[in-house]
C-alpha cells in the first residue's frame, strides 16, 4: 500500500497566511521533509517526525520523501511561500519523471500557498494589477546570459517584474547588473519595491525609483518588484504611498 505525498507551502512566514488546506495536509502526515527554517514554522505533534536538510538539497529531499511515501508512509514536503513557485513541487515532479515506476504510483497532493510577491504587493498597494512576470535571479540552474536576456525582453514587453533570489553571499553582484539591464529599457522613474520578510516581525518595505535603486537593500529574504512604465505611485499625507499598476493599458511611453 502506497502512502500519500503532500507538498505544502507555509506562506511568507506569517502563520495567518498559511492556508487551511495546507494545515489539513500537515495534520494528515507523519514525516516531514524540508529546509530547517521552514520546518520550524510548523507546530508538530509528538508522533510527527521532521527530517531537515539544506536549502540546496531539493532533489535529494524530493527523492527521500518519495521513497518513504512509496513505502506506505504519509509524507509532507514543506516549502515556504507557494510550493509551485521556485520550490519543492517542481523538484518532486522532476524526481518522479526520472525515478522508478513505484514513485509514479504514489498519491500526490500539492496545496497552493501565498507566495512572497503577493505578500509584498499587498503591503504596498497593487503593483501586480496588470500583466507581470516572475523570475529568479539565481544562476544555479540556468545561465546568467539567459537571465539577463529574459529581463530585457520582459521590460521591453512592458511587464511588471517580480524577482526572487535577488542576492546572496555567493552572488552579491547580480541584482546590480540586473538593474543596469533594466535601466537600458525602462524610465529611471519606474518604482522598485524591496519587500523584505513581508508579514513577519522583521518586515521592511521600501520603494525607490529605478534610477536610484540600491542592490544592497536586498537579501535572500527580499522579493524585489520592478514596475512597468504604466505603474503609478499615489502620495498620501500621513500614510505610506501606494504603488499600483492600472488594470487597463494606456501605452505609457518608456
């Protein structure tokens, strides 16, 4: 008898942003595989076991979880945010695609979650109110030349761009280079939102024009949203400014 493999996202980190569907999946599982800080967000029972691993061991984690589910255990693979956005759902599907037949027979349940860009956007207004794209600046799994080309094309298409994995100790230069690529296409006045730890106690949301955007304001807990030429800022006395992208296309000039 096969077990069930649940893949859940804990949301951006605020417990209130975890979905009831994810909570139900967590209650049904007995073994939990994930990056340690994500597992720390769970309130597990005494009969539930956690198996923590490094954040860069996604495929190994997926294979270990599938092996346990194939052995009849109800297993939960834990991601932050939404498990299908630069997270564990893709790693599990990749493992199934290249793994033994018995892994294809495991019951698989993927629960959607609140991803970081949605939490950041909600804090500042509605920057994702029109067409947008989502990219990771990590070049661990794709060439940097592909990343910069996609950035250029997205900016030329007038899309708002949400960036995950913007900077790290191993990649301290990439966000700055990404901004330079975008400055060749977009007006210097386009708003850039740095959303650090949205919804958590150490939340920090900052907005500045692309021409002045400083890469050092980001870290790996930051989601960066770059507006399009259509994106607007509403100044409000005594309240934080609102940034939004109108629902209708007006053809704003670059």
